[in-house]
């Protein structure tokens, strides 16, 4: 039965009893009390019949509570002749039910909207023709055309740039620009001109289909806090009956007992608590997290322990080139262009890292021919008449000094190394890692502020990598080299100390997600097994949604408990007043009606929440400077390369490397730093609560400029002299360290403030 039909039935009941109540008043004015009492008695009877039905249904389900009091009050007022009070109780019962259903309908609207938006057909290009086919007929590799305003039917890769409204999945209103080659998830809306994409999955296996399956399970379950309300009602009912009986026996006046029952019903417990929980579910869905039921939301609101997978959860989930070490007289841009030319034909995950590095640096891949690949070793091809090889090196090969240093750096940085050769000569080493998400540290700070006491990394990765990530994020515990069975065991042991949440995205995380009190999967790139095993799904690739979910669930649970406590306390006060004669049945009915409405309205506050970062955020500037950080990778690499070139002392090659690094710093990096100082930092003042929020970063700019000036003074000597080498190397290595720290701080502290979350590489 739909929410609309349920609410319609309650509205009819409310309208009927209200009409009868008003009609009774009119009849009393015209014909006297007796005919009016008959009309009011009918009003009570109209409400009594469905109330009895609700009580019988609850008893059959093994529940009994405050609805019993509604039936007793309706019957009691009729028995003692308090027909007006009975009519008012009838209005109260019908109003409470209508408010409950309306609030639940409001709360479920965001989830049901997902179902309504699901596309059933897709436009598929067949040669020169575009056919309209059932969405289930689309297969991976099909070229799908999405018209303006159309919902993307399947996951795919864009064939050209496009503009998309991703609010259905992420909750963000601002349209998002996507470039050719970017992945686009099903369920987002094409907010620009028609675009074409290459399907990467079927409709059934796409992101939106997984969300729809989740939404179908997202009815408001009877959460533990709701069952708590039932348990309160179990002792509240006998207490009300005892107070009513004591009032009757003590005074000999049955009206006192009826007045007590009137003030005790229909008890806000069974109305306000489910509204708060269901409202929280709606709020979470708008924040980009779909939760399968109220029980999961309530448990998340009591969580004390968080276990997190590493790869794809706190890290980006795909390798990135973090540094390029080049042979003397070789430019990083040249290396990227040649390597990308060969790797663009390779399906290997490391090839994707090379292509992303070239794209971030603004380098177009060169043209390659005769490309071949040897599994496990790498790819090779001819680029501009040169033989270019990208991949591993055979063991035992003699390496030049710069290459030995690069290999050592790879071991120290726990990074993989991709070697680039030209005509058999080593020209560069690319250091590749799966970096920690820039928004991970901020998210974990928010989780601790929300009340998470113990956060552990639970990963199948090697110990060294896991410890490095955990130390960087300040986690409490590391469990590395963990098999799926190990993960289950650790999650179960965590449950002994409190409510435990598991977050992951892989197939190997699915058992632990199911074993946790609350399992949360990242649905954007997460496996189907993880999504199905989880109790909640983050529908995009933003880890900060996890903090949103915890904050919303905690607030919803607080509102639910507060509503139950306030409603029960006020009802007890009203019962005491009725037992001592201060409230007659009619007044008691009005008082209880006010209590019910108040606590339900309080519960409806869960539909809204305090928005973080209320100030307008300079998204365009933040994305611009985040992009410039990527484009400055060659300049930063040149600094380290120049320092390494001085290892053999002063010479023509070292002189050229240092002067090239200086030119890149002056021409590219310093203008970027100056623009941040004059454009970005002032725009962040409101968000950060004043100019003090950027003082540390401004001090970093000053230090970078100082070191560049020092480098420039060194270069007044032509060529570089031997007695300059030590100080030059110290200056360059110091500049490299400051730049690395400064860029990381900006990316974590500022670039994650965009309304769309941390910019994705």
C-alpha cells in the first residue's frame, strides 16, 4: 500500500471526527446537550473502531502499548458520559496518525524519487543511426547518446566533455563539468548539450541500479530506539492504569480515572520516535548516503568503533605518479609525452597512472606506432623514430647513479617504480603510489568529534604500507595482511566493546561488512558484493559522506530519545494533574493533544540538520588552484632533479638542471603562489572564520619565495662554482621539502572545502 493511500485514510478519519465534533457544538447551540452528546458519542465511536483494529494488530504482532490507552480512554469517556472529551480524543488520535504518516511520507520522498527517475530506455548509436532500445539491452562497449535533460542510463566513459547534474546521487546542486575520458555514473542528469559515452557495464550492473535495489529496502524498519519506545510503553501503560485506579479508588469518582487515561493517550512514543528515525533516513539520502533501514541508522548513532579498509576507502583506490626522476638533461614533460604515447594502448593499471599523470601535467601523449606489450614487463613502441619502453627492469641490470638513487627512493617511499627507456637508455623513473585521499584526515577529525573512540585500519595490504597510512591519519590501530576471515574476526571482537562500523568497497570486504553492527560500502566504485552486504551505501566517491552519515544519525537518535523522554515526562505530569482533579477529561484531552503535536514537530527536526560551512564557498577558485597544483608537478620534479644533478659536483649538466628548475619556479610556481595569496586566501576568510585561518599558509609562501630568491642569487655566478654546490643542494632539497608539505597542507585544509568534496585526480 502506498504512503498516499495510507495518508488518505487517516485524512478521511480526521475529517470525519472533526466534522462530527463541530456538528455536535452546533447541535448543542440549537437543540441542547442531549442531541449534541449523541453526535459527539458517534465521533468517539468513529475513532474507536480503527483504534481497536490497530491494537488487535499490535497484539497479534506481540506488541502492546499506548494505543491500548487510546481505546480505554475512548471507551471510558463514553461510559461516564464525557462525550465531548471522547470526541476531542477522537480528533487527537486521528491527528496523531495523520501526522505520523505525513512525516513518514515526507521522509521517504527522497528514496522513492530514485525509483521514479530510473530510465527504462536508452539511445544507442548503431553506425550512423541512433536507436531507442530498452535499457536492459545495453551492453558494455555500446555507444550511448544522452540527450539534454536525460538521465544517464548506464555507467560509462565520456567520448567528449559534458555538464552533469549529480544531485540525485551526491546531494550537491551545482552541475559538474566532466572531460572526455571521465567516468560518468548512471543516474546523473545531462545538464548540457547531448553527449555520447561508451558503456562500461550493463544497466543491471550500473551504479544507479545498485542504488535502486538499496532504495527498495529502505523502508523505515522498527529501529532499536523504536523498540525502546515500545518497551517504555509497556511499563507506561500499567503505570497509567495504576494511577487511574488510584484516583478512582481514592476519590470514588470514575471521572478522575477517565481524565488520567485521557491525558495518557495516545502517548507520543509510538508516533514521534519513528518520525525522527525515518526523517534521519531521508536526510542521509539527501546527503548522498542511502541506509537500508532505521535499525542501521540508530546503531550508527551509537557507534564507538570504526574499522576501515585502506585501498579505495582512505586511499584513492588507483595508483598515481607522485614523482618523476629523470636522467640528466631529460625533461619530465618529454618523458610523460613518450611514456603516455606507449601506455595509451595498454589496459594495465599502471598505464592508467601514467596517462593520468600526463593529463594532470597538461602534456599531450605523442604519437606511437608498432606498440606491443609483454605481460608482467611492460609496453614498447616507436615514438618519433625512437624506441620507447615503459615498465619493469630485469633484475641484476647495472644502473647509473641517478637510477640507483631513484630505486632507493622507491623503496624508502614504499612506491612502485615505472622505468622509461629510450633506444635502450634509461631516461626516467616514475614513482607510483596509491595516495591517501586529501579529504580523509578532515573526515576522521569530524568522526572523532562526533564520538568515535577507536578507529582502526583493517586491510589486506602489506604492513609497511598500512602503518604509513595509519600514522599519516593518526589512526588507533592497524591490522594488515588481513584475509577476509581475519577481518570478520577483528570486527566481531570489536563488537564486544561497543557498536562497530565497517567501511569498505571490495569483494574481500563484504564478509566484514555483513559481520559489523553497521556495514557501509562506497558504492561509486565498490563491488556489488560489498554493496549488497552493507547496511548503508555512500553513493558517490566521497569519504566525507561517512562523517555526514554519523553526524546525521547521532542527531536523529538524540531527537528520537528526546521526543520519547519529553513526551513521557509531560504525560506523567498531566496524569498527576488529572488524578488530583486539576484537569477534567476535556482539558486533559486538549493537553495531551498539545503534547503529541509538540513531540512530533520536535522529531521532524531530523529532516533538517545544521549545515557545515554555511558560508558561500569559492568552488571555482578552489578547483582552479587544485588543478594548478597538478600542472605544477613538472616544476616540483625539476627542483628535486636539480638537487640530484649536483651530487657529482658542479658541471654543465648540473648547471643546466639548476637553471631550468629556477626558470620553472619563477615562471610558473611563484605566479601561482602570488595568485593564491591575493585571490584564493581572501575568498576563504569567511569560511575559515577570519584571516588567521590562512596565516600558516602565507608563511609557507614567504619561505618558498625566500628560497627561490636565494637560488636566484646563486645563479648570478656563471657557471656554478664548486664551492656553491653544498649550499645549492641544501637550498634545493629544502625547497622540495617545503613545497611538498605546503602543497599537501593546502590540498587537505582548503581544496576539500568545495561543495563537491575533494577534487578528484
